[in-house]
């Protein structure tokens, strides 16, 4: 049971890092159009899209990825609590 928790927790952390990298790619012209940027976009955009529909950008700043990462962190805490209860 502990191994399952470790795997799920690691996957959530890796996905959070993928979102951060995707955000940083927007700072460099043409980075999101590269093959790596497009692959990362296919992985990250389906998760970010609902947040973008709910949270409008503040001027030129899109804060929806921050909320998405906070949601993933909240899910990680919930996962830890769930596994503590089960064990």
C-alpha cells in the first residue's frame, strides 16, 4: 500500500513540475511551438483548460496555472490523509 502511495505522490509531483515548465516556456519566444513544447502542451493543457474557463486573466497575467498547481498540492495532501486512514 505504501508503494502505491509513493507512486501516486511522485506522479502528482512530476505533473506539477510539468505545469511549471510549461509556464516557463511561455517566457521564451517559440518555445511552445517546439516539439517538446507541443508535447508538454498536450499533457498539461487538458488539465489547465477548466481552470482557465473559471479564472479570468488579470491583465496579461494568467493565474490559473497557480490555482491548478495548488489544487494538485491539495490533492496530494488528501491522498496522504487517505492512505494514513487506510493504513
